[in-house]
C-alpha cells in the first residue's frame, strides 16, 4: 500500500521518513505514492498529525514515486 500525505498548516513542513529521507511539503501541498512503511510508527509524523499540521490516508496504489497523472505513460 502507499500513502497520500497533505500539509494542512500555513508553513513549509519538513517531514522525516523512516528510511532517513525527508519530505518537504509547502502549505496545502500533497504528496502521493509514499510507501506505508515510511510513516508506520513515525513519532514525529504522529505529533504533526495530532497538531493538525499534516493528514495522510492509505491508497490502493502500489509502489512509490507516483506523483502525477497516468496519462501518456507507456505510449
């Protein structure tokens, strides 16, 4: 499963992922295709969610790095 994450705050968020990478989200920006392993048991991300700064939801898409539409792929 993958995760779609959105910045609900009014500031740039730098979100540490479990792999050691960081995700930079501008206010109102969303990122899709994040592996669910990156957010599982992530204390910093859970604190951000409790404060209402970030929300995420699992999606049915598999794999990471899907950030755009699928139009034109494979042609």
